[in-house]
């Protein structure tokens, strides 16, 4: 049984009676070192805008929780808000603003990132914008890293107000949290690590974009724009062949992509003909004392795999002995295998697994293994994640509230067979992008570790 003994004066000061608030794992000894409430180091603490967003790029980009990743704001799949210039001026994001996600499921509350993009944009209402005082005691990069460190996360978990399927930390509670005031020369070192990390993330993005350009130019899709027509004319024979009657399946944009693939000069092939194996999305059983880590769909992002699960001790496992049985090896992921998100909002996201450690497939993930004699595995993974693959995923999805793709339909995806030279060029760029992102994550983790080590020593004076 876990319990804490709390003084009555502490209850009155915190205005909280819920037991979770006083859990011992949230305890921080603020008598060691120099600590101040976050409210004292801020120039601004502001909620974002509560407005409808659009995907037609009308108005200004509006950042939301999903755009925060690895302690930074990214503009992948950013949505837009059509607002007046007067409103925008009051909610315009400035470089080095720190954004804190205040409400969502417990897992995502407290997700924090720093804004370093050079684009005119604003932010949604469930984010809180923090600006540090100019020439003050705290640099914004350090504030961001601190909130992402275990000393920031402990306080976020402590202040968290939990409800059914949702939790929150409001602005006043955020301002009550305390931050260690580290010497400015130390904060400058943290700032440099943060900026170096951001530069490496940017380098990773540019390399990935270069790979995208090679593929789309080769297929004649470089300037492709989605057809916004509200109807398509199809023959009855097409409906019978597809065994589908839903209008979305026959949208002209899908026809356009398929036609480009079928007319590609070097030819194309069905996915099932250039792979040696496609798992149906099943996973092995959990094991209490397992050694092999599971791969969950939550680790597949838009353009990358989040490899932090490899170092997370709390992730579920499967026993190593399970794979001694030859028939069970279909669940074991190898380097260069393609992990395909087959159910949910991120349907069609997929990437090659590029680490050496063997891991197990999780539910709602299709494992695709390329036939290396027929196609470059990294090129195939990249092509399936590009508009070439994503459009086919949209076209073939079933279900409404929870869209999914049957493995039998996935096997029939059409893949353009580029020359070996271009496949290799794309593969090299994707791998370099992965390496740059890995380096960026290492620098960010190094910054957090330095902050934690200094605070643990208690010499932050």
C-alpha cells in the first residue's frame, strides 16, 4: 500500500484533498537549491483560440497538441484558422514561445514544446503560451527542457485533475509549479543543446523532403493538387469490379494517382508480388517477465517512428522463449521491415524499422517484409507512406468511426517500380533523415539529463 502523511497546513495551502496530489513519487525537495514559482519568471501566460479549423489553408496556421513532439513545435499536418488581423496580432506566436498542452487524456496533458519556426501562426485554446521575462532569470529553452524533464513532469502529474477519459492542468496551476533557477552559464549550455537539437530535426526534415521530391518528380506528381470536385462519374462495371458502392472510393483524385502508377514508364506491381510476408495485424501474448518489447501503433508518426519505446521500462513485453517456436517468428520484427498502421485516425502511416534490436509486432500493425531481390525495402516503405500509398489507403479504407484496412486490400496496393539507382537514392536520403532525427533526440535527451543531474546535486545556486 502506498501512502503519504500530510500536515493539515499543507492541505489548506494546496486547496486539494484528492489523494493523488500527495503521492510520494511526486515529492521534490524544494529546500535544496534555488526554486521559484513559474509565475515569477513569466512575462505572459495565455490561453489560445477556440475556433473552427480548416484544411483548405484559409487564414493562419493554428498549432495544436498534435504538433508538439520531442519538445518542439512542428508544422506537419498543421490546420488553419480564418481570423482577422486584429485577433491574430493578439495571438501571434513568437519565436521561442513555450506551448503547454493543458487538456486531453492523461498521457498527453503536459506535453510541452518550444516554437522555433519562421512562419506567421497562432495556437489553439487547449494550449497555454508561456513567455519568459526579457533579460530575466530563465531562458525559454531552459524552461521548455525543464518542463520536459522528470522534475517538470512530476509536478505536472501532481497538479493533474483527472476525470473520465480526460485530465487537465490549468494556467493558474501551471504558474504554481516551481522551477529550479540554474546559473545563466548553465542555462546557456542547455540553450545550445536545444538549438543544436532543433537544427538536426530541421536537417532530418529537409532530407525527407528531398526523397519526396525524387519520387513525385519521377511519377509526374510534383505539382499534384487534390481535385475538389463533389462528384465522379463511374461505370456500373467499375462498381461491380470493386465490390464497393461508397462514393468516396470512386473519387477522381484516387483515379488520378492510380493512373499515374499504371502508366509509369518502368512499370508497377501489386504489393503482394514484391513482398515475402505480410502479417495480418495480429500480435503475440503479453508476458509478465518478457524480454522482447512490443511495437504499438502510437509510435508511428507522420514521417518517422518514435523509438523512445526502446528505452521505456514500462512498455509491455513478450517472452523471448515464445519465438523459439518457428511458427511464432511471424510476430518478430527485423531491421528494414515495414510497420503499417492499419486502424484508426493515422491509417496508412508506415515506416521501415531501422534499429538493430528485435521487437514484437503489436495490434493494429501490419508487418510488411519486402522481397529484397525485387525491390529496395526502404524505398518500398517510403513509397507506401507517400501520397502514392496514403491515397490508396484512403481509397480502400472501411468503417467510419474507426476506419481500417483489410490485409487482403493492402496486398493489392499498386507500387511503382523505380530504377534501382533512384530507389537507392531515395533509400539513402531516408536513412540519413532517420540518423539526423536520432541525433536530434539524443541532444534533447542530453539537455534533460544535464538539468536533472544539476538539480539532483542540489547546487543550482
